[in-house]
C-alpha cells in the first residue's frame, strides 16, 4: 500500500499519555497493578484500564495517586490540562478520525444500535451498562462525544451511509420504555435522511453472512477503503485489501438477506404503533 493510503497516525491521546505516566510511576514505586488497586481500595481492572488508555483518570483518583506514589501533583496537573477533544480511548481515536471524514460508511450491528443512530437517552443507557461502572461525569462526557459524532449525517454533503441492524436490537429496551419509544422514533426519522439506508436483519434466517459479529466499512476522500471491528477489549482498523474485501463481501450478502429499506421502515412503523 502506498504511504499516502495509510491511516493517519496520532501521537497518542492525552488520556493514553496520562495512563502511561500512571504505569511508570507505579513501577517506580515497585507496585503491581493489583497492589496499587488494593492500596487505593479500587479494582485492578480500573487501574489496568487507566494505564492502557481505555479509561480516563479522574481528578480525585489522580490526587490519591499523587499522594500514594509521591509524584508531587504530576498526575493531578496532567488531568487538569487534558484537552476537551480527547474523549475517546486510544484504540478508537483513529477510527473516529476516519469516520469524521468518510464519504461512504457501511455498518452492521447485532447487539446495540450504531452510535451514529443513537438518541442521547439510549447512548446514556449503553454507557450506564458498562462493566466496570463508569463515573457519572464520565458517562455524560462519553454521551456528549457520541452525539457530536452524528453531525456527519447532517452536514451539507453527508456520507452515503448504510446500516444493517439485527431485529434483536429492536426488541431490547435499554434504559426504559420511554427511551425505547424515543429511540424507535429517532430510527424511523433517520431512515428518511438523505443518503442514509437502514435495513433490518430479521429473526428466523436460515443463513446469515456475519455470524462473527459487527463491523464497519469506511471510504475516505482519497477513496481508500478501511474495515473496523470492535471487541470487548479493543478494536482493529485495517486497510489491507484482502481483509477489507472479505468484509465487503459479507456486507453485500447481509444487504441481500436483510429486509429492504421500505420493509424496514414498515417494521419500525409497526413497532411504534404498538407503543
């Protein structure tokens, strides 16, 4: 692949840099993640998430760490100066950059609605379901960031966007019944946006092209294609031709197996009528 076709690299998010500082200070103090967690009365997973840049270090915990590790307020100062734009974990930042500039986007989801189609209440319910539990202000920050990403669907020249979602997602009622009804209305309205196509993979299929899970295909302004897959503990972004081609084939089959856009709108209308 030509160098100009490679994904733009970030130097690493500030959240990730703060996490690396925590790890260095911890090692300098001769502590394992478990030992540090025990002294803070926190979970080992929380410490690991912070050090890996998957979770932001909160101001109160930064102060506790500074006291415990004798770091002369280095962590508290670092957290206080985090840029407002740095709301995403390290492993998701490159994808967010590509999504913002994408001219075409194809997304398959089988567990939760794509972030670009979520209401604020639904997004809040998804973040509130996270394990380990997020802090309240962290949830609000993540919700605001997710909703801001949706601006790409409403710009003057929006990307050509295709979404295939499992019918199972439409059966879940994350948050509460009001959140569910509001989300259904938002989906129905989104289905009529210029350049956007929404399809539903129905129950009862005898064949299914994407049993391995959700993925996203993106095309940037230079017409380079990328594939993005996300797991419980991280993600993978690639522009490898073979990998992208395989997922593109899967997506083409998904679209042929799913309800067509008009039938998907009819399903949403029926579900809304049952509220």
